[in-house]
C-alpha cells in the first residue's frame, strides 16, 4: 500500500524530529474519498511518499528480500531525479519504506523503516560545517531569516522541503523552487541549496541531504555547493541552530547513465543494530490486561483516599482457601477479588439448586438444569468470567 509520512524541520536543539505516520497516512477507502480533505499547507506536516509491505505471518516478515525492496525504492528516487520529477515535486527525494507484521492475537507489531539514500561514488566531502549565523553577514542573516519565515508562513510553500536560496550582492535573499534552477544560473547571485533538516546535531546535516546531493551532482553537474540545513525554534527560523556547509562532489561517469542505479543504504538501526523494532500494545488493547489495570487502579485510589497503610502487594500475593460456595462463599469470593486477592482455592460438595441463583450471586438458571452443576465448578467458571486474571483451584469434597 502507498503511504504518506509527515515530518518537519528540527525545532529543538536536543531532540530531532522524526517521521510520523498517522491515520491520514493510509489511503482513504473509495467510499471515503469524497469526504477526505487533503493535507495541504500544514507547516508541521511536510508530506513525503512511502510504501508499506505488510505480511500475514512472522516467517513471511523475516523472509522478505529487504535489500531488494530497498533497491526498488532507490530506483524510484533515481528515476525521479533523471526524469525531472524531483524538481517539480521535491518530496519524492525523501521516499521511505516500511515492512511490518501485526500479531493481532498478542497485540504485538513488528516493523522496520528504511529511508533509501543513494550512495555517492566517490563519497561527497563535507567541509566547513558551521551554524548559519557564523557563515553569513548580519544583513544576509536578517534577510535569510525573513525569507525563510515568509516561505514557511505561506500555505503554498510551507510543506515544500527542498528549495534554493539566492543571495544577491546587496544581501537581499530570495527563496525559490528547485525547478527554477536553470533560470537562476545567469543572475550571478550566490546560492545555497536548502532543505528542511529534521536532525538536531550541531555537527551533522540530516539524512535528506544525501539524495539532494545526488540530484545536484547528477542532474545539475555541480562539483562544489553550499547547502543550508534549515532548522527552527518556536516556529521561526533559527540561524544559530541551522547549519551551512560546503560539499565537494565528484560524480562518476556511470552516474550519467540513466540505466545505472547507484547503491543505496537506509535501513533504520535499532539500538545500534540493523534489526526490526517491535511494539506491544497488549497493555492497552488486551481486554484481560485492561481489566487487571482497571482493578489495580481502583485499589490504588481506595488506598490513597481511605487507607494509605494498605499493602496491596501483600494482598495480591495472598492465597485464600474458601470452604463452601453457598450464599456467604459467593460473596466472600467476589470481595476477595475486589480487594486484590488473585489466588483462591474453593472447596464444596453440593450442586446448584433452583432456589440458589436468587441468593447466591455466582449462579444462574442454566447452572440449575439437568440436576444442577456442582457449585465449585459453576463458581469457578463464574469467577473467571467476572475477572479473567484470577487463579482458581477447585476441589469437590
């Protein structure tokens, strides 16, 4: 399935912004298309295309040809660069890939993101990477900040993640679309190649720069460029957080061949290793666990309001022996569970009579039929329906 991911420039000097998938990331159903509003002009949701491969089994998830899938997405990026599509719709430079397996019985989800990046051969050399405020004159910095804020405040351009920064001799800054590059080469201005940088690191540009340099080197044949890593603070351009650096490119002759697809990297690391991630939603989705959480929370609130000295851990570890499952036994069993007791052994020898369900809360009319069910058996079944986490042991005497 095709997906739409969303990201925005870094807004914090300590935390990077991550790609987000939300409900709108999935394509709408045919019946919903007329009522779905497109997400255009949201400064916090720069949309980039992606693709999802969801498998039916855990074995199928591991058997996926991950390198082949990454290569296929890199091919799309490469084709978009050479066809000129990337200059018209620059979001395609930040394509992503997601593989997943959903174990709905256990409410666990296995997934792995990849962000295909074309590998330059030989690699680009980054030099003189500094905060933008140190690269520019005061007039240039003020004009660049104003131009960036105007670009970001416009609903037409706020979610366009790659752009050209033209700096005139009088320090006036203009931001332009990538498709305007051919017409910009004759004006003699200084240029920065800008992009929305989700990375917060002061010594590293963000991941989107890789494919941007691939476009600059293979499509525009430039060998030395200045790039601008745009970052924000409280919704406005922050040139002390943003970076400017130089990149030296040396594109091999093979890159001129449109049939040649460069190598690609991009599988996300998990704690330093190239392995999938797994998230368990059992605590919030499994009805049994929800019941346990609700019961425990209720006891904690009771302790907080009425009896602070109550030791709930002792109660939950206590084992109770209950002799008899009559009127008193039924109520005692329920009260024990209400106070956090989870292990109960029940002894009884009788059967459920027609008159019992009116006074004994664990039984129903069905338990009285065909001569009556043993009270111990019926009581255990009823208690487990009421609270599945209880551990019941029954003995027929």
